[in-house]
C-alpha cells in the first residue's frame, strides 16, 4: 500500500537565463537566488504567471516562460499566501536561505507550460 503525498500546484514566470539554470538542475530545483533577490516568489495562479512572463519577462529578457510544478502541501503551509495586488495575484514568499529546503519538497519535475517571445 503506497500513500501519495498531497501536493499544491505552483507556477513561476521566468526568463531564459533562470530557465537554463533549471534545465541544468534536471528540471528538479530552482537555482540559488542572487544577492539582490532575497525572496523566491512562486505564484498560485497560472493567469498571473502568464501576465508576468508575457508582459515583463519578454520586455526585459526577450522571452518569457511559465513553469508549473508541484510541492508538498504540508511543507508549503509554513508560507502564508501573500496577495500582491488584485484578488488573483497570489504569491508565496520563500526566503532565499530556505530555497534548498523548498527544492527538496518539489514533487516530480518543473515543466514549461507557456512560452512567449
């Protein structure tokens, strides 16, 4: 008898440089934050991730991608959901120093679900 852990689907809009680092990590982890990035921001709404990837990443990086991934729900309960604007603009704020532990709770692989150029 196997028990499947409950997961939560998260999305992350990203540019080509970060996506290449994820690929190098075999689609199983997010790369360490840069010194000027104290927080890792996965989002809880696909449409919000699409808006950021399409309207911000393309403008700044020439391409934008939306990734989807699963994280153990029990682990995620330590991060309160933050409303960063309207009702559907919901994020988790993961401190950079906790990213390795966050990555350890990713279930399966990170997938690219949208691409904008």
